[in-house]
C-alpha cells in the first residue's frame, strides 16, 4: 500500500511549521526553490500565476504544490504582501550534504504589509508605517513605526475617532492589536479594510524597555510593548536600529482630518491617486530620500509654535540669499544615500558591501556640507552645525576594509581589501602562487608534449584538470597523465602533482572566503554600534535638505516670507495664488486674489457661478496657511496670517455608500465635526453646504450653520453658496462680509473673470454654465423659459399657461415665491412683506442705462471717475 504523502517526515515537518503561521503563506525552502503546499499552493498559484502541480502524484492523496526559485523569491513575496497577505520565509538551517536525517528548517522572518522593507523604484521617499492600538477604558494608546528607518511615535488619544483619523492619515496597511482588545473596537477597525494582526502579551524585551524609556502613561507603554513584541516575533533578528519612541499629541500641531488632507490634495491627487498635482509635488525639491520623507512628515503635521516656524523661515531665507553656497550644498546632498535605511540594514544584518560603500560615500560629503553652512556665516545655522556629526570612525573603517568594487554577495569573497588582515593576505598569497604554478605547469606541459592548445582548466566537480583535444591525443606520452574524464571532443587528465597543488589552492580559497565573511560581519557589528549617531546625522541632513528645497521653490515661484499676527488682527493677503494651480497654468495665466478678514470679519460669504473659481479661492487660503506653518514661503505679494490650530473643510461631493451614508449625510457629518471641534483659532472652508437636499431645507441649514459659526465659534470661515438669499445676512450678522467671483456676459456667452470682488454676485449663471457643458439647446431654452417665470413677481400665484413643458411632460405649477425688492429678485428664506415700489425718476433711469451699457473691463479708472462725476451732477439737478 503506497504511503500517504502527508505522513512523510518532510511533510510532517512542514505541517508543524505551518501550524505556527496559519494566517501566512509559508515559503518552505527545498534546495534552490521555495515550495508552497496545500491551500497555500492553490491560492498562491492563482495570485502569482504559477503552475500548480502536486507532490508524489502516485500517492493516494497527492498534495497540491507550486514553487518559485529562491533567487527570484523577493518579487513573489512583494506581490503577496502588496495584496495584503503575510509571508513566512522558512529556510534550511543546516547544510543538506552534512545533515543527519531531516534537514532542520525554521522560519527566519515573517514579512507583513506593515513590516515590508524592500524598496521599489520611485518609492524611496515613501514610508511604510506599521501601527498599533491599545485600549484601556476610554483611553487609547496609539503607536506607529517605519521599520526601515526605526523611527517610532506614540500618543494617548481620548476619542476613537482620533484613532481612526491617525490610521487613515498614515495610510497604514497593518494595525497590531493585543488579544484582549474590545471586540467592538476590533469590529470598527475591521471596517477600515486594514490588515489586523494580533500580538499576545509577554514579558517585555530589551527592545521594549529601550524604546519606552521616559514614557509614563500606561497606555503609551502598553501599546509600544504590543508593537515592539510583534516586531521581535516577526523579524527574528536584531532590532538595534529602533529609536526611542517620540511622544506626541495631535493638538501640538495644526490638526487636519484625513478627509481635509485628501480634499486639499496635500499628498495625493483625488483624480489620479498619484502625487502629481499635489502640494507635496510642488514643494518637493529635496535631493535625498530622507529629505523627501521628512517633507511629508512636515506637511502631515504643520507647526503651532511661532518660534519654531520662524526659525525654519529664517533658514529658508538664508539659503535664498546664498545662491552659490546652496548650489554647492545641493551637489553634496545629491551624493548622500539613504542613511536611515542603510542604518536599518546594518542592524538587520542584511547590509552588503555595496551598501557600506554607499554609507562611506555619504559620510564623505558631511564635512563638505558642514563647511558650506559655515561659509554662509549666518547665525540661524549656529545651533544646527554642531549637530552635524560625520561619524569619522565609520568612514575610516569602511575605507580600510571594503574593496571599492565589492560585489553584492557577502559570502563569496572579493569584498575585503588587501592589507586589512594578515591571515587573509596569506591565504590570498597562497592562492596567487598556486595559480601562478598552474600557469607555469600549463606552459611546461605544452612544451614537453608539443601540444600548443593543451590547457589546464577547473570546475567544481573535478577540480583542476589537463585537457587535450582528440586530434592531439596521439601526441600525449604514454603514462604521463592519469585519464579522468572523456568528452566528445577532448580527454581530461590529472597528475599527482596537480591534485596536490589543487588541494592547497582550494583549501586557501575556502578558508579565504570564510575569513572574508567573518571579517565583513565584524565590520558590520562595529558599524552597528554607531547606528544612533548615523540616525541623528540623517535627521539633521534631511532637515537641511527640506529647507534648501523650500528656498528653491520660493525663488522659482516668486514666493514671499509670511508674517504671523494675532487672531484679532485677522488675515491680510494681497495677490494670493493657489500654488499648485499656478504651477500648472503658469504665473502669466493665473489671476491672483486678495484675502482680507479683519478683526470685524469672521465670515466671507462667497457667491458666483460654478467654475468661476470659488473652490480654488478657498483652497488657496488653506494651502497658504499650511505652507506658512511648515516654514515655507507662500504665493502672494504680502501675507499676514494668524497661526491656526485646525482646518476643517467640506468641498466637493462625496458619499460613503459602504457605510450607508449618502452625499448629504457625509456633508452633514463633516459640518458637524467642524461645528463640534472648531475654535476661534480655526479655519473653516464650507463649499455649497446644504445643496444635497430640498431648496428650503438647504437654505435653512446653511443659514443656521452660518449663524452658529458667527455667534458661537468665531472661527475664520469661507462659506461659498448658490443661495443668493443668504447674502442678506450681512445686514444682521456684523462679522459677515459678502464677496463674489466676477463673471460677465458678452453676446450671450459667460466669461469668467476669476477675480474675487466685494459684495454679492448679481446672479448664479447656472444655465450659462450648463451651456458651456454642452447641454442640448432646446433643453437650455426650456430652462431659461422656466427661470423667467420663477423670477417674476411673487404676486403671480401660478405661471402662465404657456409654461407647458417643451418635452410634453406635465409639471406642477411652481409655488408662489416671496420676493425682496433689491437690485434683483431673490428667493427669500422666510416670507416677508413686499414693500411699496415707487416709480424710478428719469434721471436715475439715464444713470442706470449708462451703467448697463458700460464696458467695465475696458474702462480706465480715470474714465470711471469722470462718469461718476457726471452722474452725480445729473442726479443733483
């Protein structure tokens, strides 16, 4: 009876290991392949597009299997991890040639979405954060780390919404939780579509104690323990590069919900999902991967400290004032590799000779960078220069030990320099002398036999041999050589002398290779002791990199240094621009606008047609605030800003149908978030709030929200709307001002001015925008016909009979509308009596007629003053 495949010793070993990692693909090493079995093989073959076979097809229960070459395994691991799976790497722990019985195997690393360290082309400036959540009553410990760099941050949060916001803002792919996490909290986390991993409690390791030093809050220490124990369990190697955890509170920075960051397109374009067309894309002129990641951190958490912001600004100004020094600095930074990740690979033991040469080349630039900053003789760098530690011990060690053309492999030799180790030099001398002896022997045998193409070769199976082609075999003296191998076209021979020398050469080569690897690991361990210094150097260089990048952008885009004032002094921006739109359009095509909000102005109510630029105007203020509070210069002629504590937005339409929330519901939730958390030091941007419901409902909600902000919050607020009726609120709300985005009609066509002007818009121009969108002419004519009837005096209870639909569809008569007598008929939110109208004097009619025909865009200021003077004289007669 055939043996069941699953009962073989190897499959029993496999199953024992697999049972320890039930939620991961097990890559089981067999020779030169990693094999997958059972469900792993079936699912893996489908995902990785591999051929599914079976083990021992003649068995009663053949096992599904598939495999990948071990040298190409990383690509397959990346694919699985990118799709949200875990991969356990199971290696052979002993040489199969010398093993007794089954080869010992063990998992050497568990690769997960949050611990992935492999760098992909074009993503060196990206971070991959692993997060952890711990709950204690109504408090939440929250921590995150980028394993590649070793940085760790920790916080105590009091609201689960804050936890969700942190997770979504970090775009984490994996969150680690303790086994004891509240089931309800786990369910809420599961709705985020993030991989949830569980970590059992255990005794705190040395790594846990190190990263937790200085922390006193129970939740923070507990969440760090969960996070670090998970790293220890999955990585199974040194974590010497983990840094002491940095404690933070979201309220220490300018707070923005993840929806706000998405809406403002700070890191990612809402259209393409890429960084192109974002604020990050605009500002990133960094020369190093470390600088690129630091810029993202600054954009994610703008500062609240005026002193810290001003220091960054002064350093940007210094770089702007020293063009030639900055250019030299950029050249040096370009030659600096990713010190943070190199330090991580040193700690992990995955660093190779070329990595160490990159580290050496990077350290070689440090004295140059330090010297450049000193040459600038600017006090703003006085505290920064002493922090630039070039770690000369590491540079000298690598320079003495590692060959300039070291290979990627660290186990095959040719990695250590001559003169570094006397024993290695002796082995190399033996090898060189042996090879010279081989070359001399080959020349000697050619002369003795007269066979000019006789050669001495080598392979791993037979070692050194003498090879003679068959056409020359008759020239070989009888008994001179011992036959070793017959080939199609040649014979191979050996001699006792050759075998003896072979033994000496191979022994020296084997010992040389082993010694080189040992020396390399010693070098690596010596460098590991300096990891903290390397990480501190990386931090300083990344900051310098970001600041020089700010100066480059400021110079190219003609940005200015903003100044900060108190909230009572308000906002004063002249000729402000949307930084990204201006970059795309070009400065010649972008129309700048002022933003003025004095102590007497909390709310700007913005009206104007669609596509005229209301949303752009609102976004440009928010982006200007963010740029200012990270220390960057801003796009304006002059700029005075208070320091804001939070930004809230509701711009554009979006739903959350998966959670059962309509567009209007999402709109109301985001509005409530602002109303519940905003302070008088916050910035609120509301675009077309209330449009997702019936007209009167929408207007009522919009007015009530405006009044609530005005009377209770006093935050600086930009509120755009199509409800022109709301513009009358300026008569009762003293802190509200009307502005509008200009538009004009020429020959029935709508022309956008993209200029923000004082006062309310004259009308919505909705039908004109529909025409620009290409709607059918008969539809537009019908809409215009209906609009004319709706704008008639409200005393007409029903429209004329001629309003029958042009599309042959019966429609109810519009309800009577109350009208205010102003410069135009407007829908009123609440019924009001219609005041008596008086006939317009003929003089006034003349002035109105002139105004109507006047081409404002073609009128000079002097002409306008002359016309006003003539009108005034006429009206006084």
